C-alpha cells in the first residue's frame, strides 16, 4: 500500500476548508453555552482567566482534541464577551470538525463584536462554502476585499466562491491576480488549474499545475489533481504514471475508470460531478496556507 489509497479528490478549495456538504438545516442550539465537558475540565470549579483559557484551548486544538478546544473556547467567550477572537477560534475549530452551521453562528457572533474582523469575515465565507451555500459567501468576502484588496489568500478564497457559483472567468482572474502577488504559490496554482479544467481548458491547466506537481517537494494532492486533469484531457498514460506515485494499483484503476466516466459526461454534468467531488474532499487544513 502506498501513501494514499483513496480515490482522487478535487481540491477546488485547497487549503481553506474541508468542503463537506452539511445541507440547509439550521443548527438548533447555542454554540456558546457551557457544556458538561466544562465540568470535566474543572473550569468552573477553578476559574481561569481569559488569556489562560485561550492558551488551553489552542493547545487542545493543536493536539487534535477538538471537543476540548470547543468547550474551552466557549468558556473563554463567556468570560470575555466583547472580543471577537474566541468566537473566531471556536468557528475555526467547528469548521475543522465539519460543523459548518455551528461555525456560521460563531463567526456571526464574532462579527457582531467587530463588523470588519478579517478572520471572522473569511471564516464566515469558508463556512458558507462548506455548508453548500456559496451564494452567501459573497457579502463577507466583499467586506474583506474592501479592507485588503491585495491579499493573495483572500483573492484565492473569492476565486473559490466564484468557481462554486459558476463564475469561472472571474475566479481565474482572482487566482491570476493572487499569483501576481504571490508567484508560484501552490494553492493558487492548483485552484487556477482546476478552474481552467472546469471550463475544458486542459492544456493551460496542465501548464499551470505541472511545475508544481513535478517539484521535488510536491504533495500527493497536487500530483493527483494533475492526474485528474490529464485524465479529463484524455491522456490516460500520463494520468496513470502520476497516479502510481501515490496510489496502489487498485486505486489507480478506480481513478482511471472514473476519469473515463467523467469524459463521457456532458460539460454541465461533468462540472457538477467535479464540484460535488470537491464538496466532499477530505480535509487538509482549516486555514489558508
């Protein structure tokens, strides 16, 4: 078994969210209420100040203990109710857990305290994308763009939102501008390549991503996205060679069959399939890299 044994995922929103669809059912409950978990942590029995709570939560988050991090961030938010930071951190953690609707509540709470908080605005946009509501991401992204129009990672996020609502030319312009500001950035390059692939411009997509995927420090994500684009372009040999760098033979065969099925679809159906695949991609990072 090689390092990656799952079928290829479309990382259309690489580095910003794990785009797992959460439906449109609103979350019923208060994400900031103190839970029984707090009692286990003895936070109420032994009061800790805000700064210490934030350190405890960050340490738990860093160790992968998201449940503890959520509880302690909630407690920090109840101790210092005026600051957006604990609500943003809570939203980030919930988003990594796949709880987009709860994360939306947390980011909105942060923005009620600081309307233009950059992390809150970006977090809210990511949560809308993750929750399958890309059309709602435009408003927080517009506010963030007004404040920082030359932030390449913000341009990347805006591009992802544009791609998800079918505005591919606009998305590509955002990625290209981001690459002017941050030349050679792998995430921007990957998103640009996938956006180009969505409109069938496979030669340019390959030209954009090939130097990144062939670099000595490339990731499986970049290599397998390039394999996908080769497969869409009908270059089965190149797709297979790249796939074998990370996948076992069975996974390679599954991927090649999937590429063939995508090529037989209408352009509209293929775009929908690729975006649905991206919307269920495995998480790689909660924040833009």
